[in-house]
């Protein structure tokens, strides 16, 4: 299907459930996709950071993307992450995504290598020319250690290299400067700006962002859809109240003990434990070498789901 | 005067104008303070980062603080920055502030040294016991290279070590989590949460922050007061529009060429160039070893003031 | 061939030459390998950072590794980089390396994701169990943003998970602490410690390192072999003099203008420009999106080769 | 007394002992200075990071510097740290040092503020013009978050702004590049290069550094003097063996539990616990808000002193 421009609403970055033997669990993944579509999301984002793309081999990535596209069944567009170090490698993933029927590709700045704004811009231009799909820039400095500043993004928006940006930088000041400039240059109806924040979505929408890509929407898609609709209708205090509830729920990502595991183990483990407790997926395992959540952490997750009104 | 709890509204961190020979220009500083009070700010913050506290000797700090307190003349409270590396040094500044009649003290986590959350908490407790003034924590990781997380701040809020926090971290996600917890623990009427952002104030207020400490309010205090009042009255789209205008104006901080100067030279130089162009201060110099803005940068500042409606 | 334990001497991380159309130039790569073996290196390291592994698709990686193994022809062992984000992906590369006949695999800590020492250790254990080749840890914080500390490495050395480490951290203090502990635990004859530094090889050998993996050895392999042999023979001042000459030559990596390109473009571009000027490879191109060196930079490289005695 | 140019040998950065009530313990400080001079050090460095300068108020700094100068009694030169955020504040400390009779001043790049190489150079030039004492640059990125690169230092060496540099960056590659250039420009007999490393002193001396400023020399000055003399006499393997012993002893800085305290608490606490166990100082306290070492850590320190041959 074709991708709306701009893309608005809630675009969850899907978790990738595994079987106990570590295979992609396509049944659970389809169930997750179904639940998200039922809740009213606008699109699905497969193979993002929440989807453990960094942990999946090429085979696993392919399986997961196929499953999401099949589950979406043309009802909502599917964006596919093409997460890799530099241009040639990203292009390989992007071409696979195109071949499998994805509606757009999402790529970060180069990483592992020491890069430069000129190289980052050239990277996106080469990606855009190399694959015939709308291209979203994924701004995630915590992973790639460079920031997609407005001065990098605006020329790429102006010449239609980029269809949009997913801003997971947490830098809401830079997001605002970007939005102000996007509007000033008359690009607001063609260049999509999505926040990747889970915690300041109301503010980002008030600032003019088109939508949101929240990992937490795996767990509470209906909450994010309500938040988005309150905002679109100008019910800002209700949007903020919904955001507050979701911010409290977000503590499921910090249930793991930081002395025992990394942030990915705790965050993705929290999402998957919740999805298991909600009966959406069969097995809460995250990919190796992430550390599984302990019993106490899972209990915390359950309690937060109860407090958040998602479990009785 | 006594400090309201919580402290709300716009609390500008005053620039410190200099004479051409590098002395604190108390006349210009008084004029700046007067202009801010006229615009309806709630309090004045002297000796913050925007006040070039890092560049002032103890004598200059004392002169600047005295001038601000005198200019405020009891009409609004004066918060005094006590910016130094660790406890003993901060306490010396805090005692001077108390002696000069400041209404509150603002201090960062220890810096220069490699610190730890336990030490940061102990630092604030010792400061609070060592000087009889309300104490605000100043969260500014870009300067001190550690972050005041909710888990550090909440116990210090609960036991009244801290009267509040000025969050200049730019991490609006953490700000949201802090606000949600402050409310949940019933501390929202006693513990003040101020955002130091210039660019996402509408979102921070929507999230429940009590007020804002924007460096840009040196230049456009009335704009921030309007933004604050729109927010308080629930006119969120108007607040956002005002924020958009201010975000465009904020480009004055990026007028300097980053190849030629540091971020402080460009940012503080932009504020001071604007204040000079507006006729508020006599001399736009920043303290050594900052690099002065060149002519082209000053022209950019003038143009932005015109576009922002501050110059005809 | 089987890998000596410990592995000693000079182990160059081979550049990967390209044709003007961006294919791996296997003829030039073979010529480079031949020149290195002639100079007396102990082993070849293919697909490291100097080999632009981050820029090569899987096909290019395979072609480059095959070419190096074929060129080595059993005369020296070939170590193969398996650079990827996390365990499953690294394992795919490691298995390919095994299949192609590499003598050892070199892998970093997980990157892109937020990891933890426990996860890093598990990562290496899983790699070791998943492929039947000696495994070297590649400590390169500038790329992966975590450091392989002695406390991570020592248990992995003790239980023979790791055959050795390539330390490209530049942290010679940590290298010393590692070496002291490796000796104290009686592991010095089984666990190989290689420095990845180009600039403090004499000191690292004096501290007891077994060998060196210098990118600059692409350009001046004989110099590094001499440096190594002086050190082994206890001629430390002569080793230092050779190191000084090589340190001056290393300026070829800084010939590119940092305002115009990233560190990778400048460093790898400098190596390749030198190899072209020396007549070893046909085309100095680096992989996209790296920025090519300009004429002035190439002239600087030529001059440094002349000053270093490599060009008349 | 006048400072030799270049300054060579071992220049310990003295710890600052405290009384149980937190005052500078001048008796213990004098005893420490005496022990260091007896061991054959070339100069004393007061008010460095090891001297807890960041934790001392101006009064404490003055007391400590006076005590060291008095104890040195003209037998060895005394270098005085002037650690503060920017030029004006550093100058105040530098003038006090001159007034008290220090033989040289040691200052870092600006910190807290966002700075730039041009500003750093101007900072040192203003310091040099503002106080009539030889000026050493203190390169300590872990504290000030910028690096004094060769391209910053070399012009300041060439025009005699700087008498030398204390390199505590741990970046031995940059140290080598600096030394190579200092020699090439004929500055090696006028510009002093001291390494601040405790762990790669043999390598730094082999590379041509003039001397060393090791915090660990508070505890084992004789060891560092032996190391230095072996190196000067070309007995490199004996220098390395001494360095190995000292590297093992350096573990006293890691006796504290990193989950409970910061690096400063553990490192300086280790030095002071050792000095107390050796009977040099009366009280092992570090300044607030550092966390004291627990009993287990002190036991570890004792054991390491025994293993290092410093305690029976």
C-alpha cells in the first residue's frame, strides 16, 4: 500500500517474540500485530530497536518482517528498519525490505565508524537512490553516537531524500527547532516528523509532530491512540493525563537491576514480560546475550500493569 | 523576602553585563533586572550559567549578586547560583549569597571529580545543613557530566533537602518521570520543578512543571511570560505558537561560527549582542577567554530580533 | 594452518582496496598481502576496521577474506574480523570465516545496543561455543563505546574462551594492568595480548605485549617488523627511534581536513593514498559514504612518505 | 628557587591529609613532603587532583600550599595547582600561589563551560601574562572533558607560553605524537613533558618524556625514583619490572566498591589508607562528599602494601 504523506498517528515499533529455542515466533508476532491494528495504530514499524533488530541474523530479520507484512495484510503500512553500520550494508537490508513488500525503510546514521555530517547526508542520499521506497531517518544517538541535527535533516527533507524522521534522541529542544524550520520552509505537509519518545508525546504533538513511535505501545497501544486523539482534538489536559499514566507504566522498562544487566535487557525484557503477562505472546525471552529478567522484576512488571489498568 | 513554595512562573537566569574593561557593569545589570521585573517575571536567578558564573572571580560574583539583589529591591525573590566543584567550595559561595541577602541557593552536582549518586546526595544534604536558605538542585549534565536522575532527586525532595530543581538537562523524558513521581508522592505543592529549556516550555508546563528558567528570557522576557500565562490558562495552542516564535528567536545563540568559537561564546555572545541591540546593556562583551561574535553574527542576531518582533 | 599460542610479532590489519567501480580489488589485495608477508609479518588480519569491514556488504567481506586467505597460502595464519552488532550476527560472520579457512576470529563487544559486562562475557562465550576457531576479543571503545576491562577479559582468558585480545583502546594503563595480571595468573604463554596502537608499540612490548596490530603496517610493514625485532632483542632505544619515525609517518592519517570529513575518511584515505603512491594498490578509493582525500591531502601524504624514507 | 628547564624526574602530586575534623593536617602534610624529598623526587606538586584541590576551599588550598612550600624549604621546587573553571578564577589562584612562593603554576583547560581550542589557547596565554611564574598545562580530559591535543600545545610551547605539560590523559599515542613534534621543532630542552600515568611510565620515558607525576608516588616514591633512574640509565627491563610492581600496587586505588562510591573516593581513599598504614599521615579521611573506604577495602590496601614490599 502507499504510505500517507505525512504519516500521522501511532506507529509502534514491534517487539519480535521468540520461541523458547530462540526462533522468531511468527504466531505471537502476528498476534501482536493484530492487537496493535485493532487498537487503531496508523502503521507498523518492524525491525526497529524495540524489535531487537541488532540481535537478529539476516534470516531472523527476514522472517520477522515477512510475518509483520503478512499480518498487516495491507490494512496499515509497514515500515522496515534497515539497521546496519554503513551504506552498502544498509542497502542490502533495504533491498530485502523492498522485495518483501515493505512500504518504507528506516535507517540510522552510519555507526561503528567515525563519521561526519557530510558523510551522513551522503549516506542517506545513496540509500534513497539505491532503493525505491520512502526513506525515514532514525535519529538514535544513544545507539549510533551521532545526532541528526536540523542542519543535517532540513536539506534532506527539502530535496525529498527523506520522507521523514523518527526522533529517538530525547532532545525535544532540537525536535522543536526542526519543526519550526520544517514549517517555515513549507515542508510540514510532505516531511513527516515522528517522536520516538514514550514520555513527552503530548509535548511533541503540541509542538507539531505528526505522530509517535513508542516502544511502550507494544504493551498499551490503546493508551497511545487515546493520547494521540486527545491531542488532535485539542484536549491537551486529557492528553497529558494519558501521558502521565503511560509515563508511570514506562517503569516496566526499569524493572531489571542495572547492576546485573544492560539497558536493553531491562527495557526489552520489560516489554516482553508485559506482553507475556497480557497473553499476547507465548514466551518472554529476549535474544542473547541479553540477561533475562528475574522473578522480582517480573513481579514489578505485573504490578505496574495492574496499576496502569492493563491487568485486573 | 520569602520564597513561594512552589515557585512558579518565569525565572530568568540573568546575563552579567561587563564594561569594556571587563568589570561587572552594575548599571546595565540593574537595567536588565528592571526590564525583567517589568515584564512580569516571578524571580531572578543570578550567577547561573547564563550569568557567566564560571567566568567570574569571587569579587565579580559578589558584585553581580549585590547588584541584582539591590535592583530586585524585594519585589521578586533572587536565587543565587553557587557554582563550584564540590561541597566545601560551594558552601563558601552559598554563605556569601546568604550574607548578601539572596532568597535561595542553586547548586549543581560535584564536577571535575569523578562522583557517584551517593556522593551527590550527600553533597546536597551537606549544603542544606550548611546554609539556612532554600536549596535548588541545578541539573546540567552538559557542564557537570552527571545527571540528576529522579532516583537521586526524589529522596532529597521527600526530606526537604531540596526546595526544587532547575532541569537544564534537556531530557524531557526524565523530567516527565520526575513530575509523575513528585505528584504520586504528594510533593507537588512543596517541591518546585523548573525547566531550564528554552524550546519545550509549553510541553514542560503541560507535563506539570511549575515554571521555567530560560536564558532567552534575558532577551524576550515578555514572550516567556505570555507563554507561561497562556499555559496556565489552558490556552495550549497559543502557548505553542508563542513557543514557536521563541524557538525561532533562539537561533541567536547559534549565530557564532562553531569552527571559530565554543558553544558558550556563541550562546552568551548572542544573548549579549541582542541585549546591546535592544539598548538594555551598554557593552556586549563576554568574559575571557570567550571569542567575541563577528560582525556577520551580530547582523544575524539583529535580523532574528527583527523577525521575532523585538526590533522594528 | 594452526595459530601459534601465543601469537607474536606484527599482525597487520589489511586495508581492502577497491576498483574504481567499488568492487573489492582482489589483485591489489593479494599484492598488499604479498608485500606484508615479504616484510616478515607474523599473521594477517582481514576484515578489521582498517579493512573497512563496517563498509563492506557480506559479499564484499567474503571476497576480501577469500583473497587474503588465498594470498597467504598457508605461509602465515589469517585472522578474520567478524564485526557486527550482537551475538547471532557475529556468529554468522564467524561461521563464514571458518568455512573459508580462516585461522582465528576477531570480535568486538556488542554495539548499537546498550550492553553490560555480564552480557559482553556471555557474548564471547557464545561465540566461542558456536564456532570452532580461536577467538580474539577486539577492544575498540571508539567504535563500540564500551571498554573490555581486565575484569572482563581475565576470566575469559582463564577459561580459554579467548585466545587473546587486540587492544585498540589506546588505554595503555589498562593494557599494563591486564599484562601484569595475565602473568600473575600464569596465562602469559597461552593468552595473546596484542596492542592495536601505532604510536606506543615500543612501550607496549616493553610492558610485555606479544605483538602489535598496526594499521600503519599496511604502509610500512618493514618498519614495524624492525621495531618488533629491536624490542625482542632488548635494543630499546633503537626500537624507540623506529617508533618515533613511524609516529611521524602516522600523520598521513590526519592529512584530511576534519572540517570536511570524518576520522575514518581521513585515516583510511591516508593509508590508501600512501599504498597507491607506493604502487601497491591500483586505486585509492575508500568505500562510500567516506569523503575522498583532496589533492592537498594527497600531497601531504606524499611528502610524509618521502620524509619517512618510503619514497625517494 | 628557580625551576629547571626542562624539569625531569619524579614530581609527586601530594595528597592533602586532613584532621578528623576536616582541617588540613599540616603536620602530616609536612611529613609526607619530607618522605618524598628523602626518596629523591625532583619537585613537589601541591593542589593537584590527588591533592583534592577540587574539594578544598580557598582557605584550605592556601594552608596546604603554604605547608608544602615550607616543608620543601627550597630543597626542591614546588608546583602549585590552580584548578578552577576559567581564566579569571584560575588567575586568582595563580596569584595566590605566586604570593606564597610557588615555583610554577599548573592549570587545566577551561571546564564546566563548553569551550574550543582557540579559547583554550587564549586561556593559557592570559594566564601566562597575568602571573609571573612558569606555567604548566594540565591535560586531564576525565575531569575537564576536553583534550589538550598536540595542535593546541605546540604553538604554546613554541612561544614559551607554557613551560611544560602534565599529561594525565592516558592517551599515550597523543603523548608520542607530541614528543616527536617537540623534538622536531627543537623544543625538547625547553618544554617539559611529564606523564601523569602511574602505569606506563617506562614507555613514556622510553618515548622521551622528561619525567612523571604519579599519584601513587605518594605511597611508593622510592619505587618511582628507581623506575626513573633505571630508565635514565638505559636499564629498560629493570625499569619495566619496577613498573610492573607499581602497576600491581596501583590496585589500592580500586579497593573501594564502585557500586558504593565514585572513582575519586576509591582512588584517593586508597592512597590515604596506604599512607595511614605506612605511618606517614595520621588520618585517612578524604574530603566530603567522598565516601570513606570500608574495612574490607582497607584490608585489601594493607595486603597490596605487603605484596608490594612496603609493609612487612
